[in-house]
C-alpha cells in the first residue's frame, strides 16, 4: 500500500519540491497551507485553521499519515518592516510553533505511528560565536523567527519523550528557481538576467562581503524524506558545509551570462539588512554518517540552474 504523507506548508519553495519528490516515489500526498489544500488521492480534506486543535486532530484522524512534514513558517523577511512587532511576533509563534504543537498533540492523542519532520533553521544559531555549528552548538537566536524555531525544536524534544517519532532538520540557506523575489539570491538572478536582456541597467545590493552557507532546495527536501524513510528521530544539520560571499554569488551569475559584473553592480549601505554579522556554517557530518546524505548539486551547478531557469522565465 502506498504511504501517505501530509505536508504542512506545501505551497512554498520547499513544499513544492517535497510534493514532487513524494509523488515521484508513489506517495499519497496531502498538502495544507494557510489558503489551500491539495491531494493526489480520492480522499477529500477540508481547509481549516491549524491553530484549532480540533481541526488538527480531525485532519490527522482522516488521513492517518505515515509521514508528516511541518514546513510552514512565517519569515522575518516576508513582512513589511513597519509592521507592529507584537502582532507579528504572535503570528510567528502561532505558525512556527503553536500549530506544530497542535499536530504533535493530535498524533500522540490518537496514538498514530506517524513519523514527523520539523523544518528548523540556522537562525537558531544567529548569535553564536562558533565558527562552525553542529547539533551540539548552543542555540542563540536573535530574532522572533529564530526564537520560534528554537521553540519548535524544544517541542520536538518534548513529544519525542512522549513517544512521537520526530526528525528535526536545521536547514541552512537553500535556493532554487522557486525562491520568492524578496530573497537576495532571487533578486540577484532576476536582475542580472534582466540586464542581459536589456530591460534593466543595474543591480543594487547591500554587503557583497556577507558570507552564507548556500545549498540547493531539492537536495534538502530529499534529506528530509530520507530521514523519515530511514527511521531517524534526532536533530540534524542540513547544510552545504561550504561558505560563499554574496560577491561570489554575483560574480558567478554574471559570468554565466557573459557579463562583467563590475559594470552593473552597485552597493548601497542604506539597504543593508539587520542581520547577525556572525557567520553561519553548518557541519553536516552527522547526517552524512547516519543516512549517507550529502549535497548532489554544487554551488556552481546551482547558479547555472538558477540562471537558466530565469532566462526561460524572462525571455
């Protein structure tokens, strides 16, 4: 019988790739996001409010999933900077932690054998002074997003002790053609291609020296599925294990387009993002050792995929 997978947050970048991966491996897929539901099966599911424990329990009882992937998240960069702090903080904690807790509680209460994956973030380490982070690095969040993800990890620990099977992936930056335009990686690729096609004349960025551990989103979703398929119920760093600067990213993108980046790129310190100056570099040795996972797409190959995809979109 085909396994059933419930993906919370199926309509985002990661969710879209995970749904594709699950369907390619003959899973029955159920997707739930804030505004829509999806399934490739004959079983009908209704859109509801995940902050309502009764809806979560009903959803779980109806589907009885073999796998639950919790990818839903409110990101700091997804809201206007002028938004009132308290409502945003409340929404972040609700989506990133409270709704997740409702689902874990439903799994425990219904005594389901569902295996759970929770998508955490390298932002849990944002304030760290450790040059490289692993699963033992103390959490030091500096934003409500990071705090909410630490809470999600602690909730995972709590419900593991109650008998729920949970793998936590601490995901570092991961890109793909499905990235939203608000992310700097997408901005660079979109603008560079527009310059190549003659519809834009310059790219304005903040800090070209910012250093990032960049990976390819489909690789990271393959890791998430593999953790559940191999029965792991622990915390794992999912990262490329390599650092590149924003400048490296820019140079590679423009090189793919046969353009001299220095002729088109300008910096403006006024658009620097308020982010930690600490470098986040993930040590992925544990997941390599436990399930033999490592990135299949290099930094340079990822750039090529992003550029070629954007050329198709804008032509």
